[in-house]
């Protein structure tokens, strides 16, 4: 989201030349902000999760505006389609889908501090977007792709130069499965901690 | 519109990549021989140890799925040890295969050089030692199963990957693979609250540090235009950055992220709790592995990619090293829990490796590598001993648990003594040479204050190492002092009373209530109380063999030179 906003702030004019592009950007930005405020302000967790979908769709819209069609599709499929649904599952399983009572905050200074930090971060981003003289070795941070669609480019990267990182994420998935088995298993007791009757039952089972 | 583009793209990819992407059972896709742009030869030899460990983990999981649940209880540790040995053989073969030159292979993601191979050896050895010592512990606690060994192997995979990484992306991936496996291992003892707490803390703080590391990667990329170490070094060699704020910030964040993994002060706050709560053999594994891999990452990043920025990072590492040395040593003195004390001790040991890193020279790197290799044996051995004396359910980790160990188990006490002396840096052990090499490298760079602080820290640390040693050997004398007047039944029960008194030292009423019992009847005492550890210390053969290996290696590395030659050759980084 910040990337999209930043791109807009720095005025990468090539993309936003037409009024239609501006219109898409405006709609996307409005969706992002509406969703973001909704997530924070609504009391019902389910409503918050649904507002998150609006934000994610807004971000996808901005991706289209930046000609990153693949990212836009992934944004919808993965984030809006899978991750938010997962959020909803968790919310409903844990039965927290009711209005949160307005409990007193544990740390009183938290809220003003958060507002202050948010404003500082915003100011930082705006200043950074104006400062031009940071040294950077980055070759192309903006501009359109040369030769080929973005999907093709991504595919080529993943299956050539980044083949090994791509494959090694498999190890992470294996660990995740093993971890889920280990951590969610029932707390069995060792023989030494059982009564004789229980031991017998355990052996029979 | 999106869909049409998406489908067009996928179609194109499928068409152009049809010859390459066959079904692959292993982690690495096969050689791609079609005549299009997706040509990607994979040099399997360069990642052999990692492949062995990873495929070994998968085989282990597969075997457990095929066999019935309790059919072969001792099978998994044997398999895991065999996989570790195979990875060791692969690493040794690589050592001769790679020679002194190194190459960057597999799309420029992997460095195949002696530095990588060195860590392949270190990690394989650590995996073997950890598999050997974990079995008896896990069976005692009723936790044995295939998952523990799969996690050991997977964490090893990540560690090797970190050392082999030729870029920040691969480094991050290795870091995550290792860390996530270690988080689960910390929480592995499901019936102990401390273990769950340790896993949770490690997970939260570790994820935080990973995020910081990732931010550092992003900023470094922004500053240099690449995530690959060679490109970063090349860019910085060709260009002098006038406004290097982004690079400095990125570098600082990278140091924070990796400093967390090696438990350097001030990023060490997780260490005591996690080391105390984790299952004891896993703690030793974690200490050896995370430190080795974390320092491999630091060495690759700082002395490799960012060597032209030495003037910027050496002062930072200097400060971190001093803090780590002093705070680790001083805090360890105040601990009453053995595992906690060893946690602070491991923090201070990381300080010496930082001294070698701070030198920024080949000698310093060699010293650090030697340190990491020898430390793996020492720390796995130390925690193996602690795992034996703590008794079932990790009942006793306090200092009293080790009192009089020399009388009960002279061999065990002797092994522990060697490990303690090595950590204290006493001559004729590997610890002395390790400290000597890093301090020598530091002096060569004119860092006299740092060298003096390191020696001072060693002197402070010697205090608590020797205190444990004295407890082991002199403990029985103290125990025998007041006892004979009360105790007619025999040596065993008397020490039992003493040990139990130590255990409940926080609970005055309980101690007072139970203290007279052994003088009346020793047998009742054993029934009523937490069984005293002395009669229970049985040393399983696998652990005994591991301890013997560790002791022999610690002494051998302290008196002979092949290991340091090994480490010196391994500094041949690209």
C-alpha cells in the first residue's frame, strides 16, 4: 500500500498521465483508506476482517494501475481469497465474533503515542520521497518492463536465478507441517506419571 | 484484462518451460536442457551436505509413516545419526573437491568454497552429536518420536544453507528454515510450561529479529542495487557513496538481525529464558548450531560483501563484542540455575567470536571459525551432562544438582570438568587456543583495549566455571561435614538429604519439614521425596560415546594443530 502511495506521491508521471489512470488511482486510494479506517474503527472483528478485504482490493487496483497485473491477481487470490478467509475462520473458531467491550487500555499513553508515531512515519515518508540525493545502486526502480509480460519475467526469475530459494521454501513448509503435528498433539503422559490402572489402559490401547 | 494477461503468461511459460519442469521428488529441480531461455544447470555437488540433511529429514518422516507407531523405538536416532554422518562424508568429499578456488553456482545463489564446506562439517558434526545425546533424554521424558530428529535435520539444513548463501535472499531463507525449526524444538517438551514459554518467547522475538533483518536486506538492496554478496562488494568497490545513510542503516539492521541469532548483547534478552526452558539436549544443539550459522552469516556479510565498509562496521562490532563479553560473564556469576548460567556463559563465548570478527582479517576469521567448531563439541557435551544429572522431568537444574558429582559419577564429572576448563580457556583444551587465536588476531590489528577486555572477561568467567568444578569435586566434603552426626544409615541417604535440602532451598518450610527424615529412615526418604539424582544417574551408551568424542576432541584440538589449519584454509571465501 505504501509503495503505491509513494509511487503516487513521487509522481511517476508516465503512468498517471491520463485522467482515467488518475480516476483508477483515486478509487483505489479511497478503497484502501476506507478499508484501513474500517479495520481500525469497527468494533466487530468480523466486520474488521471484511473491511480488510476492501483494502486489499484497493491495493490490487493500484497494482493494475502500475501495470503489475500478476501482482494484482495474486493480491486478490492469495490475500483476499485465502488469508482473510483464514482470519475469519480463526475469529469464528475462537468465538470472538462479538462486540468487544471497551476495556480500559493497559497503558494510558498508548493511543496518543501511536498517533504521534504514525504522523512521524508519514512525515518521514513524505520527506524521503522529496529528498533526491540518497546514493543508490538500484538500476531500475521505476519504469515499464522491457520485453515480455510480467508473468513471463517472474516465471523466468523463479525458475532460473531464484530456483534454489524457490525450492528451499519447501523446507519451510515441511517444518510447518512437523511443527503443527508436534505442537497440536495431545499432552500424553509418560508411564512414570500414570497410576497403574492408567498404565494398563495405555498399554491396552 | 487481468485474466487474459495471466493466461497468456502462463501459456507462454508452460510452452517455453515444458522441457524443464518435470516432476521432482527432491528439493532441487533437475537439469534443464531445452533450447530456450530457461536454462538452469544445477551443480548438485555444491549443495550436497544440505541435500543430504534435507532429504534425510524427508526419508525419516516417510519411514515413520510406513512403520507402525512403536515398532522401532531406537530407529530414528540411528537414522538421524547416519544422515549426519553421510552429510559429514559429503562435506569432507567437498573439501577435496572444491580445492582452494571457489565458485558461485546455481543462479549465483550459492557459494561453493571452503568457507561453505567448513560449516558443512561443523553442522554435520553437531547434528551427529545432537542425535546421539537426544535419544535417552527424549525416551526418559516420554517424548521420543520422529519429529525431534526431523527437526534436528531440518534446522541443520537451514544452518548449512546460511553458510553457503551467496546473497541476502538465500541467507534469509536459511535463517528462517533454521530458526523456525529451532522454535519448535524449544517448545518440544509439551508437559513443561517452561518449554512452551521458551518456544513462544523465542518465536515472538525471533520473528521480530527476522523482520529487522529483512528490513536490513531491503535497505542494503536499495543502497547497492543487489542482494548478491559479489554484486554488493563489486558495487561498493567501484563506487564511493557520498550519502551512505541507506547503506549504513541497512548494515546496522543486518547486524541486529544476525546479532539476535548469535545472542550478542544487547540482543540477548531471549537467551536465558529459552536456554532454560528448552529440552536440555536441544539447548546444546541450539547453542552450537545457531551460533555457527549466525556467525557464518555475519562473516559472509561483513567480511565478505561489506569488507570495503570496515571503517563503519568494525567500531559497532567492537562495542557489541565488549558488551557481550562483559555482560555475559558478569551475569553468569549471579545465576543459580545451571542451564541459565550456561546461557549467559554462551553469551560471553559469543563475545570472543565477535572479537575475531571485529579484527576483520583472515587471522580473525580463522580464529572465529576455530572457535565455532570447537565450541560445538564443548557446548553439546556440557548440556548432555546437564541433561543426565537433572533427572526425570528436568527436576533439578540448580547448582546443588551437580554437588558431589565426582564421587557419584567420576567419569561424568571428569568430562564436565574438561568442558568447563575449555570454556574457561585453560591451556591444553581447545578453549585456550580458540581464545588465543581470536585475541592474537585482534592484537595484530592493534586492538589492545579489546584484547585486554577479552582477557579480563575470561578471568571473570573463570570464576563461575571453577565454582561449578569445585561444587562437583569439593561438594561431597561439604556434605559430609554436618551429616555424620545425624546419619548412621550410610553415605547414600545422607547425600540424599543434602541434595534435597538444596532443591527446596527456596521453600523453607518444606525443607524444615523434610530434613530430619533421612536420619530416621533413608528408605522412606526415597519414597517421600523427589528421588535424589545420585542413584538415578545412568549413563546411556550413546551419551557416553558422545561425551568421550567431545572430550577427546576438546583435548586434541587444544594440543595439536590440524584443526586450526583446517580453519585457516576455510577462510578462503569468495
